[in-house]
C-alpha cells in the first residue's frame, strides 16, 4: 500500500542513482505504470521535474539506520516543487556476484557509503575489503562490467536482475527492519480529500525571527490548537545566522485548527513555505 494514487500517473518519474537503485525500486513499487529516469544527483532529479522532463520525483529523506538525507532538505525549500505523498520502503541488502561466483570466491565488496556500514557484520564475517561508490546500483553495474568472480556488490535484488548478477546472499544488513522513507514531489500542489478517514500530513519550512524564545512562540499555536507535530528538524544557513526548520504536522491544510496554528506561526516566524498536504503512509499506523 502507498499514500499516493498511483493510477493517476503514467508518465516518467525521476530518482537519484543508477537503474536498480533502491530509489528506482521504490518508484516501481509505487508507480508501476511510470517509466523511471535515473539522475546523477538529487539536484538533477529536482530539475527533471521543474523542467517537465518527468512528471514526478521520488526522493529519500530518512533511513532508519543512516538518518536523514542532508542534501535533500537544503534543496526542497529552494525549488518550486510540492510534496504529494510519502512511501516507506523496506531495504533488503543483497550480496551480488557475477554469474558462477560463490561466496568463497569473493575478496572485495563495492557499495554506497551508507550501505557499507549497514552491512558491517556480514562484511567482517566474510573477510571482505569494502570499496565506496556513488550508489549501490552503480557499484553493481561496475562489478558486472568487470566480470571478476572475486568482486561483489551490495545492492538490491532489482540491481542484480538488471545487471545480470547472482544473489549470493540476501538480507545481509545488520538490522533487519531497515527502512527508507521517500517523498513524492510534483510541480503542482495536490490537496487530498480530508473526509475519507485517512490521516493527512502537512509539511512546511520556516525561519524564526531573531527574538528571545522565537521557536517556542512560533510553535505555541500548534499546542494551543491541538495540532500534533510529527517531525521537526533544524538547519543553519551558510553564514550561521538564521535557523531554518522543516516541520511535519498531523492535519489537512483545510482544517480550521491547522489554519489557526499556521496563522500564529506566520506572526512569530518568517519565510513560511507550505510544501503540501498528503496522505500518511499506512506504515505509520497513526490511527492505532
């Protein structure tokens, strides 16, 4: 299940990484009718949507082991895109080798800077030498190209299928409930229906004014109006002068109590940018 109405989208969707990356796998899982477009950088993926090359973009923002994606939240407020959905993707790391290779043949392993530490135990047990690559799927592609039985990649099963590699071992991550949260971005804001019994999230950025207790005052309206804040992150500008915050709250933009809270936020904060309201993914189980 997902929080996005996939049937409405049949064009192309951008992601950062090579074909077979976990972002690619998430795009295919949520939007099976869309063509996935690999992009070298996050900024390239954003630009693909802004310029109309793709209809949407799927961007990872948090991982249960690696934490938040640092680059993404600096790009989000600067771009003219909106959040229309979220997706939680279970991450199963596979050890991939060339055709005919056995685990005993492997001496070196290649993968992304975040994937290597997530599989530290397996790498140590197998006595492998790790090598860092720009992304997991790119590492798989290079291993396939070299066709060396001593070289392996840590990537998705999809990457193995796309590049003709064998799955030597699946689920080699240290912690099995490894999950990445993705945001679906669109050039148009889409307001979901608020009366269908589905929890709705609203995301926004803001900066606090240079006054005492500015953050306390800015967020006070959410407490007094009964709006639950589900996420709050801070970012410092390049000059270390102003703190920018990214927040997610439980509520629809059309809800009166959220409107009142945002009015109070605008009084005590500046540069408030609404990123959108969208259905919460079932993974959250907010109604429990």
